[in-house]
């Protein structure tokens, strides 16, 4: 059963999409590929790249599937998760335009250690593992930039583990709200991403019930407002003050 799922998703992600955007016209200036576009001119970049459409809720990386390549978010929002005890999901991070998905398994493991799902209709750029490995071996600048990216990711992961382990439930939920605000910003007074209370809990490392309680308390204190799934932050600084002793404001 598991093998069938993996094979199905693998073939789907490799299917070439009619929606094609070349890297030279891409507006994601923070993308690792975009930043190295000049040095990658001779690497056959646009020939090797596939653009893939994902519908909201579609899973494009299956945890435990073979690592075939890396995904870059061209447009949209994505959540990255791992499966814990009793099949419970733990959201590792969220990703937006220009960010990499699947890099934790690239080059070190044969299987993806995470799963990834589109939070809204999204477009991804896909580069095969073989192409990227050949490019890294022949392009020192690109290899160096990727090394710095991994070093930064490691630093953020270590800082997050240290800080989150010392936070109370309310502090973890507040940290999650601030992280979502830094990551996606706001739109018309509300955080610019639609997440369920369960998804907030899966990132904060707590339960849905606890998240609902904390949100209710924050509403009574007039620190946030809610409208269905939408959440708006009334005073970002006051929320920051609550967790300032942890000194943790990294975009992990």
C-alpha cells in the first residue's frame, strides 16, 4: 500500500506542467537559483527545470519517499511537516515564494524525512537530484551559496529547539503567531494565510484545545481578533514583549 502511494506521487511530481516561467523573468530575488543565475547560465537551467502546479491541500512530497530532487516555491504557500508518535503531525516550518522544500534530505539521505502540502493553489519549480549534484560539482559559487544556506538553516533550527523547549504553552502559541506574521505578513488586518487551529497547534507543539484556549485569552486581552480561520494581531509589540526573554525572533 505504501509503495503504491509513493510511486503515484513520484510520477505526479515529475509530470511537466504547461505553466512555465523561466528563471530570468522570475521575481523571487531571494531564491537561491535566482541569486546564482549568472553563474548558472551554462548549466542548462531552464531545460532541466519543471514548473508544477499544486492545488490547495495537495501533498507533493510524501514523507519516506525517495529523494529525487528539490522544490522551490515559485508562487503560493506550503507547510512542511514530520510524522511523530501515533501518527501525529508536527509542522516543521512554512514556506513561501523563493524558498526551498526538501533540502534536508538532499545529498545526505535517500528518502525525504518530511512531507509537504500546499496551503493554497501554488506553483513549484522542480530540479532533479542528478542535475543539482552535477551543477554543485562544477559550480563553486553555487556550491558555496548552498553551503551558507545550510549553515543558516542549522543555526535557526538549533535556536528554535533551545527556545521552544523553555517556553510555556501560551508563549509557544504567541511565538507561532509572530512567526506566521513575519513569514506571510498581513492582508486587510489579518494574517495573510489561512490555517486551522490544529495547524497552529502542530507548529506550536501543543494541542488544538490549548491553542483555542490561548486564542480566547488573547482575544479577551484585545491582543488579537479573529474571524473564522482568520486571525489579526492588534499589537505586535505587546506579543513580542511576552516572549522577549527567550530572545527568539528567527524566521525558521
